[in-house]
């Protein structure tokens, strides 16, 4: 799936407007040695990185957005519809930079430390990741590592940019990227006032064969944080689970009335799932299901971009907000 023409134009224009060049050395602004504090320690980067590697989901998008082609990065394992290991916004940005695809690390069984080492990186970016202390120690024997700050997989897109940009000596440029992205979100929301104040719940998994438990992302998860960026609020159950420090929660479907304050239900699945939750005597009682204000996402760019990243936001923003706004207009 390609982005709308408006999204495509803004995607290219926003990146073209950046003053950065494809060289970290020519664009860097921070002094070295540099230190970056994170949840697994404090990393010192002795000199300006020339070879940047990334591990885990989407960290490579920060150097790419800032004009730096990484030497190695994780192969896409979701949303890669042509099987080349690159999501469409990644491929587009590499083409914009005139860069060849970097080495792609297969992380199906965890981080491939040997492959990372073979790229001879000066820094390894992993701000959005599930790195354990052992992973961090092994990677640190290869090169300085920038890890998550608040917790595994809890880094939102802004913090991903800030941490990874600091690891390259590009903090000011990272802040400029955040500002451009926020401006694009604001402009898109101005065209979709129906979203303002509506509540939304993002379900982690619904099995059409077993709807006895509702599992959902909490307010601590990046997908839900992005919904807040889009003017949506979290229902009570989502907020309570997030306050307990969990990125996911679950409630028995017998307590379905706990979701009476959900205006929009978001889930991964197709029409078979929609039919199942309508027909089920418990989930069929949900206000959002009865109103038809359900957004179903697939293994495509919009479904992938619902977990926001620096390059995916401008690529899928218009299409994702369109779907949410349509559901919002149906909500009771």
C-alpha cells in the first residue's frame, strides 16, 4: 500500500527541508566525547560515529531521517509486503539518500551479535528495544550502545529520536525532526475534528475462536501514546493498567461492561474477526461494536505504522487518521 499523495508529498518535503547531509560528520552538532544515560547504564561515545548500526524495531529510522545511512539494521519482520526486509518508508528514504540497503540483521531468534560485529560499528542504537542487561553487555563489547530509558519496548517515538540522535551527536537535529513531525500531526488533526475527545482502546490480540479474554495495550504502550497524539483519550481500564507499569492488560469478557467508556475499538484482524465480535454475546455488547466504530488493521503499512516511528508517521498518518475519524463519526 502506498501513502496518499498528500502524505507522500509531505514525507518527501519534510525530509528535503532538513539541513542535514548524508554524512554524520558534516551534520553533527554535539561535542565528543558524549555521554547518554539510559535504563541500562551510561554510555560514553568517544568520538563522532562514522559507522552507525541499529538493532531491534525501527531504530534505524532515526539516522535515516537525519540523513545518515546505517551500516546495519534489523530486517523487517512485520509489514514487509515484498519480502525485501525493508518497510516502504525505509526503502524510500534510502533511495532519497542514494544509499544502498545496509546489512540486514535477522532477529527472528534474537539479536545476531556476530552479524552486528561484522559491520564494525562506532555506535549501536537501540533506544526502542527489549534489550536485557546481558544483551547490552554483549553489544557493548562491540561498540558503545544507546539503550532504552524507561523500560523495554516503552520508548515512544519522541524519546526514540532524542536518545538515538544523541548517540550520533545530532541532538539539535533530532529536536527539529520532532518539531516537524508534531507540526504535521497537528495539521492532519485540524482536518479531522471528529477525533477530539473520543476514547479508544487498542486490542493486542482477539482470537475469533476464543473471545473469553480481552487483551489490550495500556497507556504505557507506544501505540496508545500515539493515539493521545491524535487527540484520543484512554478508557478507564487502559489508564489503570498503564498506571501499574504494564504495557498490556487483560480482562475477562464477562466484565465487558468495564469497556462502556470505549468509543473506538482498534484491533489487528479482518472481516471474520468483525463478524465474530458482533455475534459473540459478550463482546457484542460493547458500545463500540454495536456502533460499528471498530478499526481493523492488517499486515500492511497502516497496520505497521500504528506503532509510530519517525519515518512511518508521515507515511501512514493521513490514512490512519482517516480510519480513526470514520470510526469516531460512528461512535455513540
